[in-house]
C-alpha cells in the first residue's frame, strides 16, 4: 500500500480520542467513606494493561508456544489533594484496615477490604456518555506516595499517587455495549 495522507486523515475524521477526557470513581469498602461518592479530582490515571504469558513447550528440539495465564499490572492514579485531606485520609484509613500501623494485623477477610473502581473515557462531543469504560474488580491500595512540600513550590496544587492491586478488569465499549473480560 502506498503512502496516502488523505487516507490517513480520513481515519481521524473525529479528531482522535483525547487522553484528558476521563473520570475515575472508586467504590470503597464498607466503613471507608471517600468524599463525593468516590468521584474526586484525578490528575492522571491509565486505561489498564493486561498480559498473556507464553508457555514454551519443547518438542523435538523446537519450542512450541502456547498461551499461558493472564496477569494484570498494578494501577496507579495521581490525585489532587484538598486542604481537608479528605481523599488521602480515606485512603490511609482503607490501608489501615488492611494492615494496621501498630498491631501489624488485619483480621479482615479479603472481601471486606476489596472494592471496585471505574475509569470512564469521554469523547469530545457534548454528550455526557462515555466512549469506553473500564471497571476494576477486587481493588485495594498497596501504596500511597509522599506529598512533596517545599517553600519554592508556588502556584501549584499538592498531588500524590496511589498504587492499587486488583484481581481483574472488565472493558465496556460504550459504542458496542458489549462487555469483555
């Protein structure tokens, strides 16, 4: 196929998807209250990745490759901090229920501290409907980053990153309305 800029441009008649049109909502476990019903100011998040490992099977001096298990990388979210620390406090409390600072214990079964999160990706049109949605199942925080403080940091809002582990994600294509796991 020869290079044809008009063909290329016609594939982007809608201007292409934009990475800054998204929202994140986390449904926290019982006993944890995240402000605004779990929807808060997120600076950055990701549409999740997934990997299917390959299994090499030796056969007469050759390697035959077959599909292995699917794995999911941790998911990170960068959050703008509010002066009341409401979101950070809720996430710290969530981690405390998983493993306490002093007692180094939990006593809580996994189903009591795991939750769900949704990333919605929006189009540029004026409709409020997402063009894609990713739902994280069995989610819990594994790391809350530091908040950098400094006298030379003017005209900015504090932010911190939270890393979550999760069991799996589901993709909902808003155009096709078909769920894929």
